[in-house]
C-alpha cells in the first residue's frame, strides 16, 4: 500500500510538472512573458517539491536501516502525517521495526541463556582467531589457565612459555595433555580444539579440562587391580610351598626337638625329595612370573622407521597363518600405498599376539573369520584394526583385560595385552577394544 501511494504521488507530480512545462512553452511563444514568468516559478516549486518528496522518503528509509544496523529500536515514525502515502510508509516501517526488535530481543535472551550455561560449565571454553585474539573465554578456563582476563593467547606466556607454545601451535582436532604447575598445585590439562567459522571469520574453539582427579582415580584403580592380580599369583605359588615345607619339617622335628637318625626311614627321605622337587618347581614358576613382570617394565624405546602397511600385514599374516584350517584370515590396506612410522618389530609383536589370541578364541568355532585392516580414520589418524567373529569378551571383563597378569586362559602369563598397550603408549598411540560377544571383537591400534 505504501509503495503504491508513493508511486501515485510521484506520477501526479510528474504529470503536473509536464503540464506546467508545456504551458510555459506555449505562453512564452505567444509573448505572454509575465504569465510565463509566474508559471516558471510554479514549475521550479513543483520540481523542488518533487525532489523534497523523494529525498524525504529516502532519508526516512536510510534512517530506518541505520537504526537497525546500530541496533537502535527506539526510532518511531509518526503515523498521523498529512500525506496518506507517508502515513502508510511510516506504518510499514514501524511494523517492520517492531518485528526486528522482537527477533533481536529473543536472540539476546537466547545468547544470555547460552552464556550463562558456559559460565557455569565445569570445563573451560575459549575461542580465538587466526591472530590469537581471544573472542570468548568462560571463567572456568581463566581459572584453569591461571590468568584473567584473557584477551590474547600471548598472555599465556606469562603463565608458562610452553603453554603459550602449545596454544600457538594448535590445529583443528588436536588433542593435547599439559601439566601446569604453580605455587599452589599441579593441574593436568586435557586440551581439545575444533575449527569453526563465524561471520566469515575462522576461529578455533578450544576445550580445556582438568583431568588430574580422573587420572588419580584411574591410577589408584589400576594399582588396586594390579595388586589383586599379583597377590593372587604369588599366593597360589607360595601357599603350596609353605604347606609342603611344614610337612617336611615334621619329619625332622617333634615338640621343637630334632629327631635322632635312628628314627629316619626310607619313606621319610622319599617324601622329603618329592616335597623339595615341588618347592623347586614352584620357585621356578615364581621366578618366571617375576621375569614376565621385568619384561613389561623394560620395553625399549621404539626404533621408528617408515614401513609400508601392506608389507607389515603380509609378514603378520605369514606368522599367524600356521596350522589354521577352518578359520578364514584376510588383510586389507586402504589406501594401498599407506605407510606407517613405527618400530616394525614391536608392532609386529603386538599384531601377532592379537592375531593368535583371536585364533585361539575361535578354535572350536565353525566359519571363524579374522580380518586385519590398516587405514586412515576420519580424524586423519593412522590405524590398524584386528577383528574376529569369535565368542568375544564378556562385558564384566572388558575393563580388566589390559591389567598386567590378568588372563582368562589356562596357559600364558597374562602380560600380552599389557605389553601391547605399553608399546602403543611408547609410540604415542592408543589401543582400544570393542566387543559384542559372538558377533564381533575388534582391537584398534591408533597412531
């Protein structure tokens, strides 16, 4: 309606100007100079009014958009204008202004709501741009990084130069651990980054979390599990040795006195020899147990080299594919030219151990399948996955299998998976397990 009234007003004024111009020309040609002069003045006034009318409307619209740009919603146009077209235009502008104001207030309320959530969050959150300017940081991250207020990541250099270097070198999807030490306490920080774009500006969203308590609880839990296993193994070895020793001692001592040589017989000597053999055997078992423990503690640093994944898996296939009849074994490498920077001997040891464990679990199973896959995951991390369709790992044991000396088999030392985890840790990687009993069990090595 406003645009139509404006359109009609412009047409009417143009028509009047045209008629005045034609009349001026006609009267001037008939030598009516006085009337022509008066008509010329009227023509100039009409042109001026037209220009004023258009400029007034343009300025009104320009004021409106400037107010919107500056988030000034107090601007109100009068709706009791003498000209109907102006009245309709003002009403439309006021209506649009009200709608935008309502949306703006809703957006502000939503923004305050989310900011309050971020302020109350137990994890630290901050975003900074490519120049290092911090766009947002919640109170938690300022407390964790021991600096407030945070405006630029270079301020972290005053806290710890290495911490600033870590933030300065952060890339999207990086995951870092950093121990921050001050005069009060030590803080173990887990730092994760994600890329995002806001208003065509590339930002890095960083999440910072204190995991010291979680690590402490995990460490305590690991020690409890380890001590439980150690106690079980040692007691199983020591108990029969103690019992046999007491039995033998009774042959030679009664009522705290040694018996005389005349009281010995051949049966006592035979039982003594058998008892000493058992004690010797148990002692050897205990020594083997201790040697296994020493093996776990003395894993050498990886001697890394670039190894084609296809060659690595081919070698593993040869080592585990012996005397296997009913089980189907396959390997897959994507891309085919994939290369890994690893200690070939150590990773081969890990893969062979995982492969043999899988084969043992499927010994009595028909149509067993073992598949070893190497590739690159969505986070551009290199991985090797060993999967089988065997009986799997019960849910109640899934958290126990990496504990040293824990085993569900009748034979073995129970350090294979612990040793594998140690090797992956020295490579800067991880080993994780996923199991659905009787469907699929996968060990995933990530580098």
